[in-house]
C-alpha cells in the first residue's frame, strides 16, 4: 500500500512537472528559442567578434543543453558587412520570416543603432556585445535592447585619465568618422579636460581606412604629447603600424589606444605594443574562472577570446536563464527578469542591468607586457587596477535615456 502511494505521488509529481514544462513552452513563441547572430564576419572587426563570437554563442547554447523548458534553441547568423542598411534589413527579414527572439553580436555602432530601431518598431529583443558608442543606452536607448560588455564612457574614464595623470596632458585625436568614433572622441575629450589636459587638435578618418600616412603626419605635426586613437579593430592596428613606420614613439610622442582588443595586440606583437595602456572589460588570464572558460574556448577556436567573445557567452547564458525562469521569450518579461538578477560569472564582477539597458560591471586598466615579461603567446596584459562598476559607467543622473526617471 505504501509502495502504491509513493508511486502515485511520484506519478503526480512527474505529471505536474511535464504540465509546467508544456505550459512554459506554450509561452515561447513557435515552440523554439531563435537567436540570430549579426556581426562583421569578414572585415575590419572580424577578429574581435566575428566567427569567434558565434562560436562563443554556440558554446553557451550547448552548455545550456540545447533547449529551454523543452523548446529547442536554434541559432543562425549573418554578416552585416559593417553596413547599417544591411544590418537593419537583415534583422527586419529575420523578424518577418524567421520570428527571431534574440539578436546577438552587434558590432559597428552605426549598425547597432539602426538595428535597435527595427527591434523597437517590431517589439524584438537584442543584446549588444561588441558596439562601443555610449549613446546606445543614452540618447539611442530603447526598451528592446541591452548593452553588455563595455562602452566609450569607461574606456575614457580608464585610459584617458590614467594617461593624463602620468603627464600626457596635450592630445591629438585620430578618430573613426562614424557614431562610435564620435562618441569615443567626445568622452575622451571630456575626461582629458576634466583631468587638467587639453585637446590641441584632431582629424577624422573614413571607416575603414587602409592608409593612415596623412593622418599620422598631421598628428606628428601637432606637437601633442599623446595621439589618441578613437578607432578599433583593423583601423587601430593599421594606425599603430603606420606610427611605428614613421618613428612616432621614438620621436617622443605616445600612442593611447582607446579601444584595443587582445586580438589587436596579438596581431601587432609585443615589440610594437609594449607599455600601451588600455581599458578592458575582461581578460582571459585575470583569474581561475576566466582561465577555465578561456581554455575551453581555445580548444575549439585555437585563439584566446577577446572580451567581446567572452561577453557574448555571458549575455547569451543570462538571456536563456531568463527565458527558462519566466517561461517566456516576450522582450519585456525577459528584460524585467534580467534587471532583477545580480550578474557575477566568469565574465562580469559586480554586474547589474540598469533601467537604461546598460549592464554595468567592474572594468580594468591594463598595460601591455614587454616581450621579456611575457611567458607565452597569449600572456599579453598586466592588470594594473580595477575600476568599480559604479564609477566606470555614465551616471544615471546624466542620462538622456527616455527610460530613466531623473
């Protein structure tokens, strides 16, 4: 009799669990969680996100078990070619014909701003992991996207302040001529001037650019102590290589890479980059948790991950956890749940999602090692200090976001 009661109780419990899973899946549109990865897969920003970011996303899906509450997770991808029109049209097609639930990746800020407008118009959802413009959660904020890894505000607060504090008080800005470059230039200029320095000149270059000769000559002619590079990816690599060819550092000027990725330093080598100060949201060798995940990534890709690629895994995992917990892929429901959760994983420390859509977390001031100090191919950074989350990002009191109640 006892056995029968236990069996009956067990059957009821199993049935209840199955019913809950069925109900949860019923609230997941089309019975699938569909993730579209949109990024530069072949151009200037390929190495910092690109195919490696897609692999990180796939790792997150696999580690989650490939489904959410019984609903399978489907991943597809596209190359936005760093074109706002291509990116917006791709996402519009995904929403119209594929019922995409999450748009992930998102690299060039101009592409991201165009895509987030489409998401807002169609009640979609996006997680921005690679774009840098702080305007994405400021004047361009929407209730339909969040910004995960970093933006131009902490990059300026970290690198520019540190350089001025070390005596680099006159700056010439070399800026990529689109939304990201403009935002970084503005944030750096603010920090330099607030720290007692001065912007004495600048030039904007087309995005992308192969030949930096004329721009580096203008920077040399300015007499500024610091040449601030408000660009990223292959543009930063090309600018630094050109400066090396022109003997900029040997002549007494210093380069400040304002958005430098691990992939950039690896590509240029420590001889060209040693001593460079930079701000990063994460580094593969920063602690045991980071190393453990990075080694798994390395086994699949053959390269250590950038902060963007690690952030894609982190943000995708948190999104899937929200869908699982709420039983829904409704953007407002998922966003609300994500805002309620503290974020502490292998990527983020002291993280939380604010009402403007900005995920704030600790950032780090780092310096590129010398060849003599590096012990292996990817042993490239020394972490100098931590910039606490609440100090790193734009205060909500200064926000222009329509979602913020000032």
